[in-house]
C-alpha cells in the first residue's frame, strides 16, 4: 500500500462528508474521488463519464506493464505511480506538424500511434486536437488502445472531442464539458495504477503475517491497509488479526496500519450465494426450495447473529421457501438440526449452502454432515463455497478503499468485547493476543477444536 499523507487523509474525509460516491462502481468511484481530491471540486461527480469495464481493462494493462502514452509533459509530471511516454517529445513532431499542417499535439499522437499501435493506455489532458487525432487513428484501424483517458481542456473543441470519443465506443473516460486538464488526466491514471499487495495467515498456513509484513516493508512501505479475509466479525477479526498486526508494528517501529472491516454482509456475497445455489437448483424452483445457510460458528454471539442476518437477507431477496441458519462448530443449531427444522417446516428439497470463502476442513465437514442426513422423500443438495472469483476481488478492493480513507462503519453495539452481554461476561474488556504461527519467529502450532 502506498503511504498516505495526513493532508490527503483529511482531504478524503472532507470529500466523503460532502458527496456520496457509494453508488458508483468501485473503479469509477476510485477515479472520480481521486479527481475530486486533486482539484477540490465535487462537481466532477456529474461531469466525468467512465466506462467501468474499460477502466478495469486499463488497470490490468498498467499492472502488467503496458505502455502509458500521454499528450504533454504536464500530464506526465502529475503521474506519481509509474513512467510514461510523452507524445509531444517524440522525435519528428515539429516536422510532421509542418508537413501535415496539424498541431504539434496531434502530430505527437500520430507518431506515438506508430510506436504503440496495440495494447497501450492513453491519457490526453491538454489539447482537444490530440484526442481528435487519437479517435481518427482508431477509426482508421491504425490504433487499438486498451483505454483512453480523454480529458482535454479549453473552450474550443473540448466538448466535441469528448463527444466523439464516447461515440467511438472506445473504452474510455471523458468529460461532458470543456473542463479537463493535466491534473484530471494524471489523477485518473494514479487512481488506476497498481498497489503492492502481500497476504499472510494468522495460523495454520504459510506465509505468516510476519512474512507478509516484512515483504511490504522491504519494498519501502511504512503504512499498510489490512483487509481481513473473513465473512463475519468474530474473534479473528476483532482480536487475533489486529493483535498480530500490532505485534508487527512493535517489531518494526515506524510502521503502521489501517484495519478494514470484514467482507460481510454485502450484496456481492448474497449474489455469490445465489449463484452457488443456482448451480444445484434452477431459480425457477426456488419457491419450493428451502436453504440451510451454514456458517462457521463462533463463541461470539454478534458473529453468529451476522450469519442469521445474511440468511434473512437471502430469503427476502431471492424468493426461497425459507432459509434456516446452522453452524458447523461452536454454536447451534448444527447442520443436522438445521436440516431437521427444515423438514419439520415441510421442506422436501433443501440446499445446504456453506457460508465459507474457500475450501477446507470445515466446509468439507458441512458437506459430509449434509450427505449423512437422510429422510424419506427429502432431497438434500449441497452448493459450493463462495470461492475465488472477480466479484469477491472487487469486494476486497472496496474494503481496501474504506480502510485507506477511514470509511469503516463497523457496528460495535453488540460486540461482546465492548458491551456486557449476559452469558459472555468473560469476554467483556478481555485483552486480545495474537495467534502463534509456526512460521513466525516466536511461533508454535495452534489448532482449533
């Protein structure tokens, strides 16, 4: 993660207090927020037009080292995340401009297109003629850009150039007005450029959090955004992971972190659950299908309640006959009890849906227990776990941006560690210590029952 200056952090706090960008797709949101931050102008929300799929294609291209071509040195100077090719500085620009009787900006784009005809990202933040030339070359089949950031500025030609860009159906970002400029183009590129990422486990698997932390610190980073890959705010998210991170801060003074919230509940996860269930039962049959949503289970009642909330949201948004909640460990009802409840409520087709990110001992136990349950006339099916997929990655990125800019919105009102709940008095105010990892310098093996 890049280091965030306190001024930038405060700027984003003010930005979020004045405008709501939560309705935007995540990359569009990241780009627009970066432009607003760079210009202190919240009206960009309604002016910028972004193609989310195009932004994603451009981001992926930049991550793997695709060429970045800009029209002017001012755009290049504002890009802090990577190098770029300045079209205006290419040899032969003046001669081509005089010979073809076009502007130097257009000549630079024409020459750059000869060098980078395929697979480049283009950022135009100065001259409308540069953007017009780019569109013309594309229409002529001489240029195939991955993404065009077309935000030239000026009263003459800017609006028309942006309109032509959108009409070309190229993957692009543009403005509806004559506004634009180098700062806007550079901000968009900076928002799309990649971030350093490392992952670590608090227990049972490698690499450890310590290894991930040292990896990023070794690349020169001092401040990290930590996104917990967990679905609910149980003991791992509330205590074990923050404690492990705090241990690294003490091991390496001068480093720090911002901690994100768990992934769920979230509409993306509801959609993934529905997709996994649809793989075993057609949606047309959902009205006659019950679901047993099986969570991991926890000694934290707040975490178990979050699984029940997801079950209720799944029932009310997807049209199942009903959705029951069960847990595979540490809490009840268990899988067999959840299935029994469903049968007693009249279900003849039940889908057991593991509410887990990835495969492992517990999801496999859910499957085994579901298959062991046998009742005459009852069809018991098991859907897949959520799994590694693009929507899940999008959610992780969303949580990253929340952590980066302080927009966490965690609910602590029913947390057993903060609120005295009957039957959980031992948790209230309890100190949090990290798990010991076998690959950690102080590690010993820890296992769950």
